[in-house]
C-alpha cells in the first residue's frame, strides 16, 4: 500500500486515477473532493499488485485539519494497513511556500516520522499545466524547495526522494517504482503512536495541528485587542473633538451676547441724547420769554413773547388807565 498525502488541490486524486488507470473522483476547487480514504488497486507490468490510498486533503476550506487526520488515522487502524511508502504532493505553480503549505508539510513529516523518510517521495505537480513562459520561474522554485534548509533539504539528506510528477501515467509509475525499490518493513510514526490507546490530538501530527490552532487563536485574540484599542482611541478622539466643538460654540455665543449688549448700550445712549434737545425746545415754546423795557414815562415794563404778550399788554394798559 502506498499512501498519497498533501493539501487540497495538489492533485492527489488525479495522481491516483492516472497512475492506476482507474476512475477516481477528482475535485477542481479548494474543497477536497475526497471525504474519506479510498484504496485503488491495480497491477504493475510484472503483475505486482499495488494499492494507492487516496486521502482527504489538508488545508480544506470546509473541514478542519484535525478531522482529516482523524479520518486517515481511523482508516489505518481499521485496515491494519502495511504502508510500503508515502507520496507527498505539492503544486509547483504556487508562487510561495506559505504558512499553510508549511503546516501541511509538517503534518506529513509527523505522520511519517524520521525513521520513515527513506520511504517518502516528495513530488511537485502541475508541471503539465505550466505555460512555457513561466517554466523558468517554476524551476527556480523547485531548486529552492529541494535546496533550502528550512524546506525539503533536511528530509532529502535523510534519504527521502524528490521527483516531478508531470501528469502522465509513466511519470506516476516511475514514482511508484522508486518506492517499491526499498519498501518499508516498519510502520509510520502515526501507526506506532496509535498502537497504544490515545487521542489523535495527542499524536505528533495532532500536536502540530493543535499548536497551529493555538497560534491562530492567539493571533485572533491579539487582533481583537488591537481593534478594541483602536476603537477606544477613536472614541476618545471623538469625545475630545466634541468637547472642543462645544467650547467653541459656547465662546461664540458669549461673544455674540457681549456684542449685543454693547450695541444695545450705544442705542440706548443715542436715544437719550436725541430726547434732551427736543425737550428743551418744548420748554422754550411752552414758557414764554420776557424782556424788560421802559415806557414813555420812564417806567420799567416787561414784554412777553408769544400768545400771552397781547393779553399782558392789554392788562398793562388797563392798569395805566386806572
């Protein structure tokens, strides 16, 4: 039995179908088409019987990695599978080896264990889908994958193999033949761990997944704290701006009130000044003025202006006649 592992969309089901010549459901998006492990049996040219085990993909958008690991572990336990080798698939058209890719790679390493690396083939896929213009970039990524100390090189130094899968049956059979040159006689790390009753979460592969989950939870917690802090600062800023606006409005109202009072005082003072001359004229009109004069006999008489002058003159003449 040969176990085929990898992330969702790396071409596991296509590899199994093309290499075995058997019909296998193939997905075309980020959701894994394979929900459970599926054994596909076929014969090699020498009539040797081979079973390829198609597995659900890790990094599935609709299924947690821990559920995928449980499905694989359950199948291995139920079928008491003697795994001769493991094929790990990675898309060469991925521009970067992201955190998700690294997680899947770390899970596969934990499933195998270091002692099983000689029975592991690291494969890049999608070479047949590449346009000629980007072939050079793909080859550069390939060199980085196999040469980098933090990627595949440590496994290759421990006798793991690297091969391209070019999308045809001959390429797939070459990978199978490479594994069958030195088939495993022992068990993978995951199988060894499951011999003793334990939860899948407590296996090495399970701990890789749960550790990543804790990291994600911590990142989310930090992001929430940051958002809450930014929201608090925004509320404080809005409060300060609101208070400043209220102070400006209050100052403006006070200035307008002071201006109104000054204008009112000037208006009141002008009205009083206008009334005083008018009142003086009225008094002069009501109270007739008097003038002193001497009559023909040398006596002093007073002459009055206005309407009262005539009557007073008559009064004076009458007095003289007497």
